[in-house]
C-alpha cells in the first residue's frame, strides 16, 4: 500500500488537542497514519499515511475535516545507504 506524507497547520491546538487529532488519524478508515510528528512552537504536524491512492487519502481527510498544507506520495527512501523504491 502506498505511503504519503502530509503537513497540517495546528492553529491554536493544545498538546492534548494535537494528541486527539493524531489518535483520529491513526484510527484509520480509507487511510491510516503510521507516524505523526508535531512541532507545537510552529504549529505544524507531519503525518506519514498508508492509503490505496492519493484520492482515497484526500477523500478521507476531507470527510474527517482535516485540512492539509501539502500531500505528497513517498516514492523513494534511503535503505542500506542506497535510495530504494518505497514500499
């Protein structure tokens, strides 16, 4: 299943609010968050999702009311010192 990286602006969320949002993202549906990293000082959240397609992820984010600043498919990653196709 393809992986995607998204960025979200947290606009005035507390740490508890960011945690609740991250829990919703990891709960799944058409998309499932595998990793969530947050910078509270700058109000940014980065999430690595698995979804069947970009369209499925966009639909899920829209249905859940989760706005994103950008969304990109992860195609390559470093493994063993070499750039390899992402799985």
